[in-house]
C-alpha cells in the first residue's frame, strides 16, 4: 500500500469508529441493565483503542511524509499535564496500576512547545509503563527543574527491556516478540521530542523496570508575554 493510501485508510477508519462510538454512547444512555451496560462499556473501550491505532497510523505516515503539523506556544507545566493523567486513568484502572505525579518545579513554569503533542508523548510513555507493568504496581510521572530545563520522566517497575532490544525500540512498527501493540508509540514519541530539540532517553534494567525521559528548555518569560506565543 502506498503511504498516502495508508493515510486515507486511517482517516476513513477513524471516522467510522467515531460514528460507532457515538452510536454506542447513545445506546449506553438507554441501557439500565448492568450486564448489558458493562458489555457496551467494554465495546466503547475497544473502539477508543482502535481510534488510537488509527491516529498513530496517520501520525506515523505524516511523520514519514514530513507533514506532521505542530503548533508551538508558551505553555505552563500545568497546561501540559492537564489531560495526561485523565487520558491514562482508564487503562491504569483496568490494570490496577497507580499513576503518581511527582512535581519538583513551579506548575506555572513555561515551556515553548506544542502542548497537545507533548501530552501525546507523555501519554504514549505512560501507556507503555501501564501496559508492561504487573497489576498492582506503581508508575511515576515526574517533572523536575534541571538547571534551565524541565526534565519529564516516566518510571515503571515492569519487566525492563533486554539490552539487545534497546537499539530497536524507537523503530517504526518494532515491538518485542511477545508484546501487544502496533509498535508506533515510541517511534512517534521520539519524533515529537526531537521536534522540540530534545532527546528521548531510556534507562532500563531487565527485571527491575524502565525510565523514559526527555528535557525541554524552560522559558524565562513574564506571564503576559508567555501566553502570547512567539519565538523561543
Ligand atoms: N515501559 C516498557 N517496558 C517494557 N518494554 C517496553 C516499554 N516501553 C516499550 N517497550 C518495548 O518497546 C516496544 C515498542 O514500544 P511502542 O510503544 O513503540 O509500541 P507498542 O507499545 O508495542 O505499540 P503501540 O504503542 O503502537 O500501541 C514495545 O512493544 C515493548 O516491547
Ligand atoms: Mg506503546
């Protein structure tokens, strides 16, 4: 399939899935019977996962074609984090994983970034941490001031990544043999971080867990200037 064909398919897939979700939501509102309601909830979660896959396919193709759009503004740490924990909550709940947020910086510190894309990157890292960790374990999202940068990191105490696999984990469609997923999350995340002139780092020990991290320069601006955007 040609790359632009894949972009069209992912777009059509997304539209159809959104219409399916809409109908399922309407059906859910009419159902009071508990077993039927929980089956619809499960179908909704599956549809949401499929929409994510369609979005990842589109993003990966846009990245390959140099068409990945970003919109940079000065954003506060608070705005960047606003959706992240909420987005990951259902998956974490399903796997009985606690996601702790550890903040060692001013919540109103500003970063010149595309907040939605940084949110997408953090959500991808958290989704992996949740997916690969044992149930009842803890995942930590930390943000810390490091000189003039803000360091974002996601730590899990999951199985870790074999040293032979580490050079491949950021490749498009790569995943370990026994993994479930499309192998697109880290490919997209690395590109998002690099578009912010950062580097996505991984530190992993088999049997102990993994930490993914990246740093973004903190802006030194007054609040009014910061909300108006511009060059870094
Ligand atoms: N926190 C982690 N712990 C253990 N292995 C990991 C972790 N994060 C990534 N990996 C390994 O790296 C592979 C690539 O990750 P990536 O997020 O790109 O793909 P995926 O999670 O398999 O699929 P997708 O993110 O597209 O749903 C994973 O399949 C897994 O083998
Ligand atoms: Mg993933």
